[in-house]
């Protein structure tokens, strides 16, 4: 694959991370709890960014499987937060119309953001319902676990809006303006 010129600089700018500083020590990947499921580990993602491999990265499942735990950045001797780089790659993929390689994960992300936008906080039940309906997941999958959580008070049936919801909506509006 041909490298895309300026890709590393664009990713670095969008993520706020100096990807050029990565010397492939692999510490980020060694600590990543999701690396086993990724097609590219965090270290490989940083190297591919350095090599300008935009198409491979934007089409990868790895950018959708990052759980955002920030272990990679904590372990990096150069203080590169691969999670921020991965966030930037997700934004780029969406902006360029690249279909998410992990549709269900993307639908969960959308459901999470919808809950925050609507209530100002996470309401698990509405998020789970939206995810099930939009991802094609069977509504009855995990119903037993959900009922146990509901009965133990871990999932609240009725959502509550936060005070200052207008500020949350303003943040979403600012984000949409930037796109």
C-alpha cells in the first residue's frame, strides 16, 4: 500500500499526540487488555500511522475495539497516548465515510452518546435497548443477567435528567459544528 503523505501529521494534530516520538518499545501493547482481540496492537497502530498507512488503519477493527482505558499512555516512556490516536482515527474514519469494522461496537458507542445527549448522564436501560434495536442483537440475549441487575438496583428503570442539561447539549452542538 502506498503511504499517504501528511497522514502522520494530521493524526498527530487531531489527537494532540506526537506520534513521531514512538520508537516501538511495545510497552503500550504489552499492557493493553484488548490487544488480543485487535488486528493491530496499539504499537502497530502507531507504527502504521508513522508509515502513512491510512487505508489499513481506517478499515481496521482495532480502532473500534480500543476500550479507552489509557493503559497505553500510562506505560509509554514518551507519554504517547495511543488511545487518543485511536480516537482520532475513529473520527477520521467516520468523517470519510468508512464503515466501522465492528458495527456492534459502533452502535454501542452511538447508544452511549445518545443517552448522554438526552439525559446528561448514562441511563443503562435506554442505552442497552437502543443498542439491541440498532445493532440487530437479539433482544432476549442477556435478559437473565439484565433482570438480576435490575432486581439488585444496578440498573434503574427510569432515567433522570441532570441539572444543567443545556450545557451538555451545548457541548454536543460545538462538536457538531467542528465536523
